[in-house]
C-alpha cells in the first residue's frame, strides 16, 4: 500500500434533518419490492431514496432491547461536508466487461464518496466498493433475486453519498482469497450502468466506524453480487448498503473465526480455524483503531464447537470490556441458523448447540452475557428463524449455498435487511442515526 490520501472533487454540505431513524428523501425516489413478514416486518432490500442522506440535532433514544442491555442515548450528529461530484474525476473511471470501475488509489482509511447516477440514456445501476462489498441496491422485487439495480430514466440524475472503508486486504483479513486492489475502488454494475459524475475525499477522523467481528457466515465472501448469483455471500458484506454517509462499515469477518482458541479448552481443530482474539490481522489490528463513538458488532458461534460455556462467555466479555475501555460501543448478535428443520415449515429450535457433552447453547449464552453487561443483543437467530419458517424448508434451502451453513447472495441480503430493521426498531445509537 502506498501513495498519499486520495482526493477528488470539491466539497458540499447537507442539512436535512432526520428524527427517530426515519430516512429523508430528496430528488427522484427509486422504490420497489413488497413487504414480507416473519416475526417482525421485513422489507427486503429496503427503500433507496435519491439524494444525500443527512441528519442533524435529533435524539436517538429508547427502543426495545433484546435480552436486556441498553440501546444508548445520544444526539444524532450534524453531517459534515461531502464531495461534490464532477466529471473530471469521473474521467478516471474505465469501462469493464460488466460495468464501470473507478480505481482512485490512496492509503488505507475511510473515504467519503458522492456520485450522480444517470446519464443521457436510461440506466440500471448497482454500486459496490472494494471486493464485492454491496454499497447501494434497489429493493428485491422478486423472491429469489438477490439484488436489484437503481433505475434512472434518460437524462435523470440521482445523487448519493456514502463512506467507504479501505484497507489491505480489502476483505477477509487472514484467508486464501484475493487481497483486492490497493486504494479506493468503486464499481458501478448492472444491466445498463450509468455514472454521470463522482468525487471522493478522506473522511474526517472523527467519523464513526462500525467494526464487524464474525465468521464465514458474515464475512466478505468472493461472490460478485450480481442478480441470480448463487455463490456464497456473507451478511456483513451486504450491510453497508443500508447506511448513508458519515459512518464506515469495516467488516473484519473471517472464515473459520471463533472467539478464541485455547490449547487446553478450545483448540483450533485445524488450520481452517482462526482465533479472532489472537490473530494479529483481526482483533489486535482493530483495537488500536478504536475511538469514542465507534461500534463493535460481535457475532461468533458457528466455529466455537469445543468452547466450554464459562470460557465462551468470558471470551465475549473480553471483547465487550476492551471495546468499552477504548471508548467504543459494544453490540452483540446471535448467529444465523443452520438449515436444519423439524418439519417442512418449522426450523429445528436446537440451533448452535456446540459439540461438547452436554452441548453449550451458544445463543443463550450470548443473550445472557448481553443482559449482564448491559449490551444490546440483536437476536438474528430468532428473527431469521421466524421469517424462514414463513417461507418453508424448500424455499429457504434455496437461500443457502451449501447444505446447512453458508448463504447465497439472496440469503445474505435477507439477513442484512433483518439486521437493519432491528437496528431501527431497537433504536440502537448511534447506528440508527446513519440508516438510509
């Protein structure tokens, strides 16, 4: 990695106000998709609105909390200045076989990016960053289609802004996958991608970061996210699409990751497993970066197959305590379910009980730790199971990329959407301030 901080375009500010997590819209709105329910209302893909999301001066407080804990209270910040898209910076982008690629270079860090979608011709555009990280997509309109594109009519322009996390490697910290391309990378894909103008600049150091700590079910997987793609995808790589500018999502999820390996209690069973707490590219790399206002989302269970209950709960508490010590905000989540069913319409409720005898109910331990530590718990397991039960085993099996554990792009998008909805319904501060 080398070079100086990348910058492109002038700066512009935004002043609309958001109250209680409701997103504002400006310009022409791209909307679509139906509401599907299972436990709680879920709108797959959400609503993507034209114009830059902005907030200022409102309070995020209250909300319900799963398994005890506090959602936090605070005043949503007024957003700063964001780059004004220009055609000179657009000229740095090149056409590729499936769209438009913009490789801007620069050092690792966070970048504010603004762009106008649209052009002289009608467009269908999907936006990704770095290595297959979903940044902007239209709602799912047909079940089984993982993502839609943003539609623009001939001559129409839609302005969007977002904050992109850039690091090396771009995706999984310690796995045998491509490290990606150095610097800031933006991709505009779809059946007819249209990019009128773009600009970028290093984000303010004070802007918060959402760090994701998870395993292969949530990490950035090498699936390109195009409609109909059936390759493996992680829910964490589909979460950034729901956040506007002012917060970066840094997904450090890694295949084989578990809370912590221990020679005496939790041996890493083979070289396919990683101790997230000890691997120098994982938690030790994140800790020096933490600052006040950052959020650390902790979700481990699938690989803690041999971890005793007391050790598992102690491991979770180490992440919580060290996050708090840095002034950052811890947030727990239960895992996605395995594709196990009692009958055609009911998932097996004995989920993520590990291999010890007696087995440890890991989701129950997560809820217990959250309640005791006063940390919110997003119960992904319960919410996703409730929704999956409404769809039935045959349909849900189509959401999985393998027999029972990893998701396709459609499944990852569903889980990310449910997580987004829980952040909103639980009013989790400060994340709720930045939702589109």
